[in-house]
C-alpha cells in the first residue's frame, strides 16, 4: 500500500528504511514509510512556502531534499528527521540521486542532468540525455544504480535508464538512454486520478535488485523487476 495523500516526489531505501519526500505548497515534507503496510512511521513537514521535490541519501546518515523554485536544498539528519543545513542552487529542482561518494545527479525538468559534489552542492558538470539522437526532456525523479540513472519522464508511464559510465568521453556517448521501461500496466483503472497523479518515485532495493515504484497520490506501491523484452 501507499498513502493516497502523498504527492510523491522522491523516494529511496537507506539501510533498509524507505524514505519519501512529498510536494505541494503547505503539504511538503520528508517521511519514513513502512514498505509493507504503507504506514507513515515518522514525518517532518517543511516550510509552507517551499514546494518539496526529489531526495537522496548522502551515505553518511544525511539526506538532501530539493525544492521546486526556491533554489534551496534541505540537508536532513535521517536519525532525527530534522533539517541541519541548506544549500543554494540556481534554477529549478526536480530529481536527485547519488552516483558515488563524490557526485550527485540532479534533474530540473529539462533533458540535462546537472552533476554536483555533495559537500557544498557545487555544480561540477552536466550531461545531456538523448535517445536515438533526440533529447529526452521532462526528466523528473531519479534513482542511481551503479553508473545508470533511472529517471521518471514526467507526465508519462516511462522510466528511462541513462548510461553515465562514459561520462566525459570525447565521442559524446554519456547520457545515452540504454533502456526504456514501460510502466503503463501498473494501474489498470485510473478513472479517479487527477492530471497530476502520474507515475513518480523509484527506489532500488540493493538486496534484491528490484525496484519499488509508485505515483503521486497513488494508493499502491509496486515491487517490480526490470526485465528486457524477450526474457
């Protein structure tokens, strides 16, 4: 189950605990959720003037949550679920994930991923995302698994797997979409959904290799495996 009140923006499994950030003005925050029941175990709201966005763990007991238009990233202590610092950045914030100890990948709704270092959130590069020579825009929530960034494509049922293993190579191969996941079969009846109630939220389970998927205000959390066509 998944809380139908949660306007899901980011989600991540951290040491077996499922964290989820929610959006909308006056309703944004960070919560820890029981993955089996959907019950909210802990929740801390953020300032009503902020529209919460994507989230990732920094791997040291802290996590970072983006905001949409405020240019502020909130640093959370995950043990206490309290904010302990803020970072400033330009432009919009949509999705965020940690590629490695020294690099975060961030989306802003465009076809470009910005690379940042985690200690000061300083921009260190960017990668243009493309499929068959065409840019892939509206990149939203992100989940880093090895050198692949899995990204929800906003307002669609698609998740794209972006290969960053060749980042910085002269042939421009970095940012190639190496896989496209069709998640249109997850919810058969969407008659009660609003236009914003779209697929969003990817959490990789390193123990099983599977993914936890949901959407904005969806009542269900799906435990799935990404399987190539033909297997």
